[in-house]
DNA sequence: CGGGTCGGGGCACATCCGTGCTAAAAAGGG
DNA sequence: CCCTTTTTAGCACGGATGTGCCCCGACCCG
């Protein structure tokens, strides 16, 4: 039997090289040669772990989705341990949604890579499956959060129209988050971390006051 | 004297070829050869009107920004002729903001090309100037609209904190719009034109109720 | 202590890209 | 009619990319 290395670990190293390149210079520089250089490997070696360029990119997309989903799940678990309506709960909601925003270096890289892949998926069919999974995952988290928040002021399931309103509000929150992420990445001079926080708080406050007046 | 053609018109034809390619297959297919083919020209001919590939792309970016800005200005003018608070005014606001969303074929192409260039500007310095102009233009329109809406319920300038709140709300509206556009382009199955409309109406309603309760 | 298998590297080819440069065609004024 | 200037077209070169294919060193098991 020959020499054995941890294939999963090597793949992860290559994927992280992809992340660094995409975050710094975009997907168009994530070629096999550039990735191999960044990972201190030869092109042939990278191709030993990923059959093709497409598989490397698709797998990288999957990893970043899993990373974000993992952070969201952890924040969701912590949120579930707080009592609704308390200041702690409100802070938990901010933390949960903040996991999607580029508020520190790690989340900035993730958000950047995530955005790049989501946009590329529009024109590259081999990324479409991961893009769908990504969207479904995040939409589910936001949907659960909206139901949670709605449960505070109007416990007991409201009928069809109320359900429709909830879906609309979930999509609105999702759109605001993605737009915020986009602005923070593309116009960092205008959209600072502080502004992200302010906008997010304003949105949550708006949800509260609207629900109260209804 | 030699043969004369309308250079501006030829340039416009080439730019529209760029739009078709970017909308269909993204910026990565907008090479000189592909654009020349799409415009039924030779590469050398395209290069006669645009000194380089960079200039072609930067100019195309500028054209799409101008087109969107023109539609916004027109909608803003029409809005100014309506009385604040009326249903007509509210419809005008929806129309104005709707100019940014991919609600029909023309706006979908514009939004798509616009997004593609904005994202590319993050890593391609020669697009940065247009991206800045684009952002400033749209932010100014949304800012004026927010001041207009704020003037309805709280006429007379409020001081510093009120100004700060207004900026935050403007950024929030802007983020929601861009996120909506993004979702409509990337996940058209979930984010339909109807859903765009519902979310936009919900956001405006939220602005009203929040302002009223303040 | 050999041999077979895997990790890792690299060559070569076809393809695409932007661009410098050259050349033909077109057309209106002298 | 011809000449000048614009328009249009095309060639060729250097560079980058994905991929098929081959090679060699390293290692562990029999």
C-alpha cells in the first residue's frame, strides 16, 4: 500500500486558496494555475484532488455555503435558549442576522466569496444546484426567525392572509440583508459596519412597531 | 472627403451588443471577438470605435448608468407634479422605485448589466469611477425621495438626530431595492414581479406607520 | 527487500484573449 | 478620373487557460 495523506484536508487547503483569491481579485482570477500557486502546489496536484476546474469551484461554493449555514445554525441554537421579548433575545436576533453581513474579516471573506459564486451561478449551470441550496438554506433560517418574531406579538397561527404577509416580510428582510451585504462589499466607504448595524436595528424596530400597530 | 458614418450611432450599436451578451451570459463572455460577432462586425472594426476592451466596457457601464438615471429623473419629475399624500403620489413613488427593479424585459436587461458591472468594479479598477457615479446618482434620488416622504408627516427640518435617522432609512431603502433586484435576477422562481411589488409596498407602508408613530 | 499503488509534478496541445500593425475598400471633393 | 481620408477587415504574436497524458519518487504491505 502506498503513501496516504488526508485527502479531505488537502482539498480544504486548496479550497481556502480559492477563497483568498476570490476575495481579493474575484472569480475571474480563480484559475487552476493561480489556485495552485496560491496553495503552493502544481497544477497537476490540484487536479489530483479535483477532477476539473468546474468541480473545484462547485465544491468551493459548497464549502462556503456550509460555513455560513453552520454559523447561522449555531446562532439559531443560542437564540432558542433566550426568552422572547427580552433584550437578550433581541441581541441574539442581531447576532444571528449579523452572521450574514461582512462585519469582520472572516465574515467579509465569506460574504465576498458567497456573493461571487451566487452571481456566477446565473450564467454557469454547474453552480446552479449549490446556489439553490444556498438560497433555500438562508431563506429557511430567515423564515423561521420571522415566524418566531411574529409569535411574540400575535401568538396563535393567523390564517391565509397573515401567512402571505409573513412570507412577504421574510422576503423583505432577506432582500435587505443581501442588499446590505452587497453595499458593504462594493461601497465600503459609504456602508460601514456601523451603518450596517444601524440599518439592521432600524429594520427590526420597524418590524416591531408595524406588528404592534396591527 | 471620405465616407462618413455616425460614429456615436455605431458606438451605440456596439454597446447594445455588449448589453445582449452580458444579460445572456455575463461579463466573462463580453470579449472583443464575441461582441464583434454579436454586432455583425469584425474585431478590427470594433477596435476602431473603442481603443481597447477596457474602454468599451467602461463606456458600456456609463451608458447603462445614464439610461437608468434618465428613467429615474423622468419618474422624479412626474412625481413632483403630484400632491404629497394622495394616492397618485403613492403610485408615483412606486413607479419611481420600480424603475430600479427588473419588472419588464427592458428593465431586466438594464438591471442585469448594471449588477454585472457594479460587481466587476470591485476588482477592475477601470470601472471604479463609473461605479461610484452610479452609486452616488441612485443614492441621491433615494435620498431626495426619503426627504420628500419625511416632509409629509414631519414638515420642518428636524435637527441632527433626525437627519441621522433619515440617512439610515435611505440606506435601508437602497439596500432593500438592491437586494430585491438581486433576488429577482438570481432566483426568478422565488422572486417574481408580483413579489417585488408586494415587498416594495410593504416597505413603504412600514415607512409610513413608523413615521406616524414617531 | 522488492513491487505495486498513490501523491505530486509537469509537458503539450488546442483554444481563447487583447492588441500592434497592415491592407483593402469606399466615397466624396478636386 | 483620381486622390485623400475614413471605414472595415484581417493577420500575427505573446500570453493565459483547461485538460489529456506521462513520469517519477515515496511509501507500505506481503
